[in-house]
C-alpha cells in the first residue's frame, strides 16, 4: 500500500510560493546572483530579500556579499542542508503526484 499524503511533512520555510521558486531554481543553478533570482522569479528586490532571509535563517541558503568592480554583488548558494530539505519537500509531494 502506498504512503498517503501528509501535509505536516511540508516544510513551511520552503512552502511559500516565492521560496519554493527560489529553492527550485537554486537546486539546478546554485549559485545564482540576487539579480538573476529577481529576474527569474519576478519578485521585487525587497520581497526577494525578505524571502531569502527566511531561507537563510533556516540554514537552506547562504548569501555571499562581494563587489564586482565598484558594484555590490550578492551570490546565493544552496547549502547541503537546503538541498536535503528540498529533496524531502519533493518526496512529501509525491503521493499527490502519483509517485
């Protein structure tokens, strides 16, 4: 018998629409720049910053701030913990997707 869907297994830190998009993108493209994520997700800078902070607080991403010439550059890396959490999130969805 297959395992049923358990909404309690969905990680609240990932489950928000924008945070899910960030995690999905980073799972394939880590690291990514702040501007790359902003363009990909269609988020405003302030909104993206807020959601990145939530993922960073959970230990799922790391933000590295540097300069490219005189311009600030923020690079976002998916951590090992974040990669594992995203895999667990996807596993929790499998019963809904027929997997």
